[in-house]
């Protein structure tokens, strides 16, 4: 019985220690201006960025073309997130979309042919 109490106490301390460590991770938010023009763009960008390491939450407002990303600063950084947007075929702030990825987008998602 005593061994069971010791084991329970050890697991409890381990759990609370891991929980405290996880809470100490810094989450930051960035807003990135994109070239998204439709709801299909929204789906593509949100889904693509959600798979990036460290991303906690992502939302694209199509009307303003503004992508909001909450991420863990110990797992990724602003430049990596911008680059991920460009690799999906969209502009990210001043960074131009990857040409090959842009050409693969549906016509409705192309900034010069987009349907609002």
C-alpha cells in the first residue's frame, strides 16, 4: 500500500511539473497581409498554416486579406510563417508568392483574376 502511495505521489508531481512547464511556453500573435481573394483561399491558407510547427491558432479575414496566427515562439518565428504563406502561393506582407505555387492555384484564387 505504501508503494502505491509513493507511486501516486510521483505521478502527481510529474504531471504538475509538466503542466507548469507547458504553461511557461510563450505564445505570440502575428498579422500577415496576404493576397487572398476568396473563401477557397481562406481554406487553403488556414489549413496549410495550421500544420506548421508551433502554430496554435490561425484565422484569415478575406475582406481585409489579413491572416492572424497565434504561435509558440519556441517552435517557429515570423519569417518561417511568412515563408509558409508564400509556399502556398500567396503574398505575405512584402514577400511575393512562390511562382510555381501561385500558378497551381485555381483561377478564383489568383490576385489578378480573383472573384470577390
